C-alpha cells in the first residue's frame, strides 16, 4: 500500500481506494477501472502515484490493442436544451 500523505486541498489524510478513471482521448471516452488511487475522504481529491500514472499512460497509448472488459452506452444531454 502506498502512503499518499495528506490532501493538498484540505489537509485530511488520504486513503487508498480503487477508482474508475474517465479519460477523453480524441473525442472518445475511455474508462479504466480498478485504478489504485489516493482519495481524500473529506473533499474527494484524487491522486495516483507515478507507477500508476505510467501504467495509465501505457493503457492510453495502446488502448486499441488492450482487451476490453466491456463496452457501455452513455447518454448525452444538452444543458441548454434541458427543461428546468
């Protein structure tokens, strides 16, 4: 387990959790699940250590060759067209 220290935003001790990382690459949404990250339980700030960051970059660089876990459909809404 990695020691993330204290949150740079609020000073609360950061906890390690598994998160989903949403990435927009050339207009397409990619989601990487089960990413080990430090998450602040107070303000929600998230950080990853360098090794995890490099692995995410590798996944992005080779995402077409990676085996997908699944594909999902995501609804899109327009803020300006939404009724109040």
